[in-house]
C-alpha cells in the first residue's frame, strides 16, 4: 500500500473563514481598514501587548515601512544576520542603504550578538534581528549595544507571534517589530503582515506611509476636511478579504498554538535518544523564553547526512526541508551588501539543517510516521546512511 505524502506544512483552516469572507463580499467594503482590519488589529494587540499595530499586505512590506520610518538613506548601514530570508536585506537595499551581514550563533540560528559591535561603523543606523523559529535572540546584548551606539532595533518576528523573552512579547521590544501571515506561518491570511510600532514618535508617520504617503486616515477620522499627499509611502494596506481570514485565524490562536506545541513536544521527546546516539542536535529553547512551535529542526553531523536524511524521508513519503541560503554569499548579497567578517557558522548551519513537517491539526499517524522515518535513518556516527 502506498501511504499518502506528508507535506512539510499545511495552512490552518479556521472555523469562521467562509462566514467572514461572505460578510466582506456582502458589505461592499473589500479594500483595507474595514471591520475585520479593526478586529484583527485588536486581537493582535491582545496577543502581543503592543499599543500600535498596523496590518500590512506582507511582512516584506512591514520591513519596507520600517526602513522608511527610520529614514534610511544611501550609504546608511543596517546590521542583520546572514542566515535569514532575503526580505530583511531587500527592505534595506531598496532605500540605497547597505545590509551588513553578521554570522549566527549555531546553537539557535539567531544572530551572534557577540559579533554585532565589531560590525558597527559611523554609517550604522539600525540592528535588524530575526527570532529564528520563534525563539528569541539574546536581546540583553542587542539592547545594550543599541543604547550605547544610539541605534534603532528592528525585530523581524515573522516566526515569533506569541513568543516571549523574559516575559516580554517578541516584536514589542525593539523600535519596530514585523509579523508575517504568509500561509506557511502559524497564523495566516494567505499573504499578509503587520508592523508593530513601539516608538510612539513614529506612529503618525507610520500611518501616512502605509496610506500611500497621504493623510487619508486623518480624513477618515474627521480630523481634516480633505486628504492629500504629505510624505513618501506606498500601498501597504491589507485587503479586507485577507483581514477577514486573519481575524478568524486569530480567534483560534490558542488552539493553533496548543496543537503545534503538541507536535513539537513529541518530536523533542521521542527523537531525543536517537539524536544522542546519532550525533544529531535537536532544536533547543532557553528557560528564559517561550517559543512558538513554528519549526522543529535537526542539525545533522554534516551536509552529506543532511541530504541523505532528506532523501530517506522523501522515499518514505515525508517532505522535510532545509532552509535559508546565507545572504552574504548570494548574488544580491555580494552586490548590495557588506560582510565585514566571514559567516562560516551561517553556511555550516544551512548545510546541516533539516526541518520536519509541523502544522496545527497534524494527524497523530502522520507525526508517528515522521518520527519512525527519522529514527530509521542511521548517520555516520551509527553506521552507514
């Protein structure tokens, strides 16, 4: 019997999606900033504790808004990890600024905070950090460096909705925080994102940038009798259709997280003995932070073992995957960025990382098949592939 393929990820289906979509279509208000935008925004405030949240059409656009809000100019520099999605660097390069790539801490996949200060120059304007897998960066060091050098902090929290560091919600600790609601994320709207503005002084300009550089939001509140172009900006609003899906997802945020953690915990518990015997390192989370069960990964002994495990699982109908290609070695990174020191750990991490299937509502039999498939694999430590 041929078993069904287990996909790497599957978007969560929330119970009120279709009702919400019908309500939007029936209302005649399909563009942004309608009823479900307001409702989703309030739910995000409740989850994160953020005071100012702006829904956007993607996390990429939230990152672009961050660059505009920080008024990045040609020649400015922003420090970020090499091991991340290209949007973090693209949002900097679009302004004519330079992304400066720093290596990661291989224990977490997050930026190595001990290397940040060495990359700072007189042109540095901000530090952009990614909470990889929804596990917090070592923020004590980042906050201290940013204060000493008068730098802004961008928290790319695409993986981290609901995560925390020392009791503080991820995305609310830096100057700005960005969220992703792509359909691969825990909570999704198909495509979508949000910007959390944690510096009150940037709130009004964020509203203008998000509305194509106009003061339309003030007009809609009755604060001006007409609206006009007042600043740079773009069309960063999430449509009301996407917001309707997002609102339904956020209603079930607790359920989504509970189901994802159930899968994550099984992997962590049931693969521990195999990993120790096989020279494989499992994803770990520090005691002073809570994670989001966005991913569960293994760090294999070497690249050959990575590729062999991916192939072995694929032969068993299990779709596991690697992740980012380090940006410092990418064509655009070489052309548009700067790498003051080699990012050897980023490359090594990328060449050994295996992410296992994980989604809310993943059937018990699928979880068991993944675990059995992994445990059936033998690394060089235990024998032959």
